[in-house]
C-alpha cells in the first residue's frame, strides 16, 4: 500500500517556480523577488533546490539574485501560476520505492487559466532530476495544499475544498475518500467543516488552517478577538480539532497560531496572511512573517513544536497579494526520490 510521507521526513529537494514579469506579480515583481531570493538562499543552506523558470534569459536573471548555485537545478517550463504546492506531483512511497502522483489541476475550481499548470508535471518528467522517475497520471482533481499528512495513515483536509462541486463534480464524499485511500494509502481522513480565510481563493486549503507538526501535534490558525470576522469560524474549527484522536486514542496536542493584523490589497480586499503556511525542510522550519507583532509569537510557538529544528522567519508580505504564502509556493520531495540527487 502507498504511504504519503509527512513533510518533516528527510527530504531530497524543494521545488519553486520563479515569478516572471508576464505573470500576476508583474506590478510588484521586485519585492516578490526579494522574498524569493531569501527563500532560495535559505533552502540551499540545507538541501537541493529546483527552480522552474521560463527560459535562458529568465534563468540568468534568477542566477544574479541567488547566492548559491551549486545546489540548484533549473528547469525551463511555462506556468500560469507560481503556486506549485497545488500543481506539482505528490510523492508516495510503496515497498521502499517512490512514485510521483500526477493529479489533475483545474485552476482551483475553474477560477483561473490553468493549461500550463496542468501540463507542468509532464514537462518535469523530461528534465533532470525527474527523468526516469516512476510516475502515475490520476484522473482525479487534487491540490497539494488541500491535504496534510501525518506520515502514517491520516490526512487533514476540509469539506469546503475537496467536496466542492467545482473540483470533482458528481462524486460523493465516500467516492472521494476512496480515491484518497487508494492513491495516498491513507486509512483516516479528518474532515474539517471550515470556511476559508478572507481573501483565500482555494476554497479553504488545509495549509492555511491546520497542520500536523508530528504524529501527535497539530498547529492551527486561531483568533482571540471576538470582533474579528474570523473569530466564530476559527473557534468552531478549534472545537472540531479537539475531537480528533491520535493513533493512541488520545487528543492531539493543539498549538494555536495567531492571525497577523489584516493586510488589504489596493481594492480593499483582505488578504489571507497566516502562519500555518510554514514549510518544513531538513533541520529547519521556514515560517512566513509579515512585519507584524504576531510574527514573534508564531515563531516561538512553532519553535516549541519543532525543538530539533532551526526556526527561520521568511518575509512573505509581498506574496499574499496573490493570495498565497510560503507553503503555497513550494513543494518538497522525499529522500531518495530522485535518481540524480
């Protein structure tokens, strides 16, 4: 049976897609690239980085913005969006071997153009280090940001995303569960009935809301201000999390992550800044920060969840203007998944 590794397991590489002047970040590309440079330089301190970029000119531009080229592989491919968490392979293990699962991607429920994003994985297969790796095309729509694994047999997800008729229309909850059991090898699915954060256009991806930090710890987005529009829904989510049980039939140790002060775009839309969108890499936790007093509290609380890891703040305020953050724009791959890594 397949096993869907937890993010804290040993990794071989992280993949990102570098923003381009023709993309959605064109009006704030310089500040976004500053964040990307920090992200790239941080990852390459610990492991290999794969960067998807448009062409040779784009690659040369990126090379001028990063510090350490030895541990970077570049792949040329067009993308519609840089949110590779939702478009790139999910990797599962079976009998010590890895398989890249290529799920369908439909632009978060047909909200955006997605032809290049849905075709990205087949382009990756023709490039180092993916060439020759086992893969499977799956006729089922699933985004990586919508599921979070404990590495054993349990995933966290939301009904608002996976059961949304804009993804796999016509499938019942039971049929969707069967797809997850079959392909990810899970035996337990914790379904949160949870609306999305303001400005989140993914229909409530779990990686903005609640994350496994170990087989017994869940960190989650919380709100203590009764006047905040998120207060009631996040308190409801907290109560749901309290009902979940570990494999030892004990409650999870729940660690609350505060919300930063609201950030708004030029049209007055609140953006989905949160701290649950952290990235786990080898020996470090990269935590999105927004220049907010809550940054330090989130860093301290996640430090308590990962005492063996270095806790690294990553400036992500520019990223939320396109409705995502650090976890959304990265995808990690397990140890020994690549022949050439």
